[in-house]
């Protein structure tokens, strides 16, 4: 058993974080490349973030900080796509 002082990790949350960050970084590539790469990665990150949030809440909120950052990155990616990121510029 792990002690209460030991930090518990949420690997699904970290996967969501890295997928969301990659989607945000790749989104500005023009000619629909960024739309496809950034959009797909952000959708995968959103699914993983929901799963990680549910797992984190089941453990009294342990390990949900990466989910919060992933949600911010996903929102920025979707916001960038909605104003033409990955398509025009």
C-alpha cells in the first residue's frame, strides 16, 4: 500500500496533457495540415482528459492538475482553429 504522503500519479492525465500540448503546437501549420494534426490530437486529448478527470475525482482529486492544463491547451487549440488556425495562416 502507498502511504498518504506519497504523490499519486494519473498517467491518463499526463497523456491528455502531452496530446493537448502537441495539438496546440501543431495547430498553426497552414494548408489544413494543422487542422488535421492539431484537431485530431486535441480530440484525443479531450477524450483522455475526461477519463483522467473521472479517475482523479474517484481518488479525491489526486492527479487532476495535468487535466486542467490539458483543458486549457484544448480550448486554445479549438479557439485557434475556429479563427482559421491550420487553414489560412
